[in-house]
């Protein structure tokens, strides 16, 4: 179908001398799920913040390269302008209005997004647990329910590109599986294009079409989800299938020789 998002050889800096992302390129095909996997601090969140524009509020910016949405340069644009173009970012940490009820959270976002009550009902059809907790204060929901609510609120904006940052963070395995099953269903039934940043490589690769491995602000490996699942280094370092599962136990030159 062609790329929806192109990130072209970008360099991203903070404050203004801290270089976090170095000469990074990736693309997200329309109608696909693309995952970005890597350890904590690798640059996953920084990249998503740069695409969405919110990095500007943290004294960061793209200093080289470009970010394009459907061929249009959106590099360093204002976050609200990027959101109006259909790029919706669900940040890590489940950013919801905890003092409001589940229903009030959805109604507030629906008003801002110009969505109807029918749109809310349609979104809730993917999250039956939220239907049962509409009158519950959002701060009293479980972590999994709060993540469901954050995703549901994002869907009310009818995103062209839905970016999910660590949706499994802090969740029990059973809840994580439910969240990922819902993401896959949304992709299949709504045709959503999704960019997913995750440390949980196993779950991310299970539902993705294509993936990138990021370390120290650089893409060190890319390929179809199937290719990454079969890669020996990915299996060892990210899927827990090798003899060594600690980075401290692995010599850098061995990984550099294979991946870079």
C-alpha cells in the first residue's frame, strides 16, 4: 500500500547538546503494525515524541533529517497540528483524567475530537470491561483497564497513525495478552496503521508485520516480524531463548560484529 510514515536519517537532540537519536531511518506502511523494540533508554520514546511533536515541550528537536506523513514534511511541527493530521500518540504511563469517571474521560475526548455518542459506543465494543466500569472513577481502575481507556480515548480521534508507547508496561501477562489481542483486532477490523514501541519483544513481534531493533539511538536490525523472531541475537537478547540473557554477560564486540 505504500508508506504512511517515513523517518529519514534523523538526528534528535535535547537541551541542546544531548544527542539521543543518531542517523535513524524507518518507515511504517499503510495498514500495517510496525514495532520498535529495544531496551530501556534505547530511544524508542524519544522517536515517538519527535514524530508526534511533543518533544518540543521537553526542549528537544529534530536537528537533522526529516519526518514525513504521506509525503508531507511534519518535522518539528506543533503537536496539535500533527494530531489534526491524524497522528495520535498514546504515551507510556496511561495518561488519563484520574479524577473523572471512565464515561467522563470518553465524553471529554469525544467533545474535543468531534466524535459522537455512536463513536463512543463503537469504541467501547472493543473494550467490554470498560462498559462495566463507566461510572467508576478512572483512578480506581486497574492498570490494564486504564491502558484500555487510554487506547479507547485515542481511537475517538480516528487516527491515521496510532502510536502506542509501552502498552504492556507494568501489566500482568494475562492482561498484556488481552491488550495485545485487542490491538490486533483493531488493526484487522478497522484497518488501523500502528507504530508500537515495546520492551516486550515477544508480544510485539507476535502481532506485528515488520519490526526494528533500536539500541543507543540507532537501528541495529530490521526485518519482517517472522525474520526477527528467527534471528539468533533477537531470540537471545530479547526473547529469552538463549543461554545468556544479561547484557553484562555479553561482550560488546560480539554483538557489534553481528549487527552493525
